[in-house]
């Protein structure tokens, strides 16, 4: 099944115990863009299962309420328990994996966080760098021809470009952006972690920046976690719900678990 944005939906069906979970995990290990929609069930979780990762474990009353509200693409009752795939879960999985978050490192300040949605339709937004930037040319390197070519206008939209999701002035030296998993009851927002390098912690360097937006990419929350290290690389492992960071300052690795 192909969605309207070009994503392909695969439905894997077999008798119980035939190896569906094993197969999907093998595919996911080989193809990083292969995503699994997490089903709902009324059965009790097994000792090694995690709510929201293996299944969304809900009560019979909750499941029947979702049926009445026509929230499922498909569902079935097997023995004494219900299993089903919600429309919202599938739609959000497709939507959330058709977004590219990127950054532009400003000249002197103006580091941007940008986003492109529906990237399968071959339309890539133009953010106008370096015609427009909220940074400045370096004061100790004046090149008037370059400044004429790259005026660094303090607006993107006024000159026909897309505005960034957010920007940092002074520059924080963005090294990595990762999208982290939403809570089960909050599927209509985007949660990002932005790693910084630099050298001045009071300016937002050497820190981890948390950005939360609504479904229209309007920022609704923003926090800073001071690390005190230049964060060169960062990886989010969804299965473990942990973020791993490589610190350039001390050549060490750190991690934390998301709540």
C-alpha cells in the first residue's frame, strides 16, 4: 500500500508464533528508514516487553472506546484479548518519518535549525542562507564584495525564503540534531535535541538544547541542559530510550535516559 506522500506501507500477517516480530526486527536492523507502527492490545505485557515500544497496553474499556470512535484501521479479538492498529499511529509514523531537520552554521552567530516536510514530493524549502541570516559577518574579516553578494538580511520571509524553526545568537556551534520519541498521549508534537560545541557555556555552548514544537512547528517549549563539554556526536536509541553523546573535550562518552 502506497500513501499519498510516496511512503510504502507493508502489512505482515501470519499465525501466532510464526516469527513476525523476529522478521520485522531483522528488516529494521538492515534498513534504518523501515519503521514499525506500534499496535494496541488488551493483554498483559510480558516481562521483557515495554509499553509504547512493543505494544500500547490498554484496558478492555479503553480499547472498546477506541472501536466506538472508529480509531482503528484494523482490529481483532483473539481468544480473550483485542489487538489493533490505530489510524493515528500509522498516520503519525508516516508523517514523522517524512521530515528532515537540518542546521546552517551561521557566520558570526545565527546558527539555524530548519525543517523540510513531505520530502518525497521533491520540494525542498529554500531558507536563503547566506542571502538571509540572523548572524553577522566576522568583524575582523571585512570583504565588501562578499558582503554585497551575501548581505545577511535579518529576515528570510521578506526576501522570499522560509524562516528557520529557530536560531541562536550568539552562535552555539550546532553539531547534531536528533528527534526523540513522543509520549503515547502526545503524538502531535515534535521533540528535538540540539547538541552544541563552542567554548562559552553562558552563551549556550557546551550544552544540550531541548526544543518542542506543536504539529505546525511552532515552538512551545525550549530548555538548556548545561553539559560543560563540546558534544561532537549524539545518537538516540529509541528501544532503550537513551541518548548517547561523544564529548570532544574529554574524549569520553556519556549517556542519559529520557523520562
